[in-house]
C-alpha cells in the first residue's frame, strides 16, 4: 500500500518569482538605464586604469617574492660555500702540520747531496772519444 498525496497541484507558470513587488495593471514598466557615449568611455577608461594598476601591483608582488626567494637561496648557498672553504683551509693546515712533523727523506739530510739533475750532460760532451 502506497501513500498518495491528497492534493496535487500542477505548475501553471502564473507565479512571479522575482524579488520586486508585483506591478499593478496599468502601471508603467520600469525603464532600463541608458548611458551616453561619454559616460561609457569614462567608465571604460576607469575600469582599464583599475585593471592596469591591479596587474602592475600583482607583477610587483611576484617580483618581490622572487627576489626574496633568490636572496634566501643565495644566502644559504654562501653559508654552505663558507663552510666548505673553512673545511678546506682546516684540511690544508692539517696536511701542512703532518708534512712538517714527518721525518725528512734521507737524501735531504746527507752531507753529500747529489747534484740536480742526477746526470751531467755537459760532461758527456767533454769526454774523449774512444779511438
């Protein structure tokens, strides 16, 4: 068993859903506003100037945000670079200390140092040729 509505009314398209009060019969209908050419040009110029100012403001804001991001990235990169340079200097100083503490090679401490270069090319020419 199904329940059916006791009264069923169909839509007849005679209801006004507008927000204004119903117009009594015989009353003049409201007229849409009209604008002169100068008023339209003035409104268009004002809207164009407002849009252009808004676009410039957005572009300047985007540019400032990009520069701020670039500055923070560069600051971070320079901090990392300074840390790497400090580590490199410390490693170089450690290497210099290690070389200074190591024992010197044997040939540098001997009283009879070999001449450099180890050969003497000028003596090879002065030898008498075997006859």
